[in-house]
C-alpha cells in the first residue's frame, strides 16, 4: 500500500522517513479536510448572519490558521526527510522527471503557504471597510486569484 501512497519516499529511502510513508497522505489529507470544513462553516455562518459575523469569521480564521499550521508541519517534515535521506539521494541517479516533480510540489507547497497566510491576514479584521487586505485589489489578484 505504501508504494501507491507515497512514491517519493519509497523511491528515495523509506527508512529515513519519520513515519510510514502512507501515513503522510492520511494525516495531511484529513487535516486539509478539517480545515476546509471549518472554513466552509465559518463562511456559511457569516453569510447567514444578520450583520454580526464575528463568530463566523472566527471559525473561518480557525480553519485557515489550522491549514497554515498543517502546511508548516508538512513542509518541515518534507525538509527533514530531504535532509535525513541526503546520503541516499545524493548517490542515486534521479530522473529529470522526478526532479521536476519534486521541484513543482515544493513550489506548490510554498505558494499555497503564502496564499493561506495572506488569507489569514485578509480575514483577520473581518468583513469590514477597515480591513486593508480585504480591499487591496493588487494583493488580492496577486496572492489569491492567480
């Protein structure tokens, strides 16, 4: 089962992983689903409130903060694996396709982390006219829409 769920770790060195390779997907997909549910519930609460959406905003912020924390832990574990398995991958001829895959997954993780941090900042002041990030079109287009 681990071969299907974590080919990167299995290709390089499962013994250098902190967890069984299949646990990464199980843990982090579950955490992502929890964060998305919190964000959806917070958004629903905000949209159905009668003007005071503080609770909804706080629930959505909790979901976003949980997502940021989860991504930070994922990135730390990935960096840890990269460092611990260095003796193996530095001696191994990795394909260009695999190197490109690792580069793109790393880039996607960094960009998602930046986007989530922006969304926490954006929503931290609620849905008010005083919320600078919420009304800055350039930041929104650059950090959210793209």
